[in-house]
């Protein structure tokens, strides 16, 4: 089974850049950073490298974006809250890029999962920008280029897959998603940084729970396990294809809430976000996504022993 499918997405991205994008310092930084990350992924897919080496490649790619491209997260204005990061701007931006890269990398556990979730993100950004009439920004151009590249790949990656995304593809997708999020905020295309982040609700929450789970077990957060959301759904006897479609649906709920929040009714958008949050609480309390002991304790709190 070919494992360098991400290279096909990257080459399609380069073709899209040559056809539809304009040269700029920001675009140059994206190309250089992408090349560094893709090279790291290709090496890892051919012969696995140490996590610290892979992390170094991610940091180097992020540094190019921040210091050469000048793309940084200096403040957030969202949900009525304004936060200025000041001297923490650069480290927070680096952490954000690396976090998104690894979130997409972690969720890439089933055929078509990472590519499908990424496609939902690109499509949602495109829909919002199109409705708002702001389609000339670099973030939007990148979204449509990546949507075409990823959907074309998904035709061969959906279960049963004929080709795998590999770390090359999952890290590249996460890298571009992080950049689009930062550009959208910087250019005020989406008016709120919280929107592109919330579109990534499923991979980000899954990653956060993985960190909590491994911390509780006193394990390295880089250690792989089979307790992620897709593993939990498979344990509930859902098929491979159905599990992927369920996660697509969950991520589509985040996307819908984001579209409603920014284009129609912010209050209704918050209500949908709240409903999704309740769904995640149910997942946490009824599965082993954190730990079996945690699930039992939560159930005991909800239903004390004397009421069993």
C-alpha cells in the first residue's frame, strides 16, 4: 500500500499555487515551511524517525512562517473577549501551528479521516468567505486550492483506501490549516479567531483528551495508543466506514455552528456549540477516551452506589 499519498496533495497544492496564487513574502514563507515539513514527513514515512526529530522539523517550519512570513497571532477578539499577547505573540503562534499540525496527524487513524476532516475545514472557510464577498484573501485562495487537492486525494483514500496519507500528508494538511486560521484572523476575513479553531473541534478535542489521558497514565504525550475517538467508536462495533462518517458528521456540526455564528445568529451559534459540548461530555463519560477509572468515577457521581 503506497504511504506517500501526502506527496500527491503537496504537488497538487504547488500546481494550484502556480495557477491561482500571487507571489508574496507570506506565500514564499508558506512554500519554504511546507517543503521543510513535507521533507520531514517523507523521511519518516520511508524510515520512521524519532519523535524529537519530527518535532524539530515542525518547529523549523513554524519558525519560517512566523519570522520570515510575519504571520503571527498577536491578539484575539472573540466572544466579546479581547486578549493581547504582547511578548508572548511568537511563542503562542509557534505552539498554535505545532498543535494544529499534530492534531491532524493524530486523527489520521482511519482511511479518509484526516483528509475528510480537513476538507470540511477548507469548504467551511470557503463558504463563509464567499457569502461575505471576501474571496481575494490569501487564506481563501489557499482554502480552495487545498479543497481541490484534498478531495481529489480522498477519492482514493476513503475506505477501502488505495493509498495512505502518511505523516507527509497529515502534517502538511495541519500546517496549511494552521496558516489559513492565522491569515483569516489577521485579514479579518472571518472576523473572529474562534471560528476557524472551532471548525477543528473534533481533532483538537481528541488531541486534548489524548494529552490528559497520557498525563494521567504518566506516559509521554508523544506515545501512540488506541484510545482516540475513532477507536472508541470502533469499540462500540461501528464499522470502519460508519465510524469515519460519524466523525465527519460531528465535525460538520462544528462547521455549521461556525457558519451560523458568524453569518446569521451569534446566539444560535453558541447554542449549537453548547449542544456539541454536551455530546462530548457524553462521549467522555461513556467511553474510555480518558481512562476506564475516570469513566467509572463519573458514573458513580451521577448515580451513587445506593441508587444503583
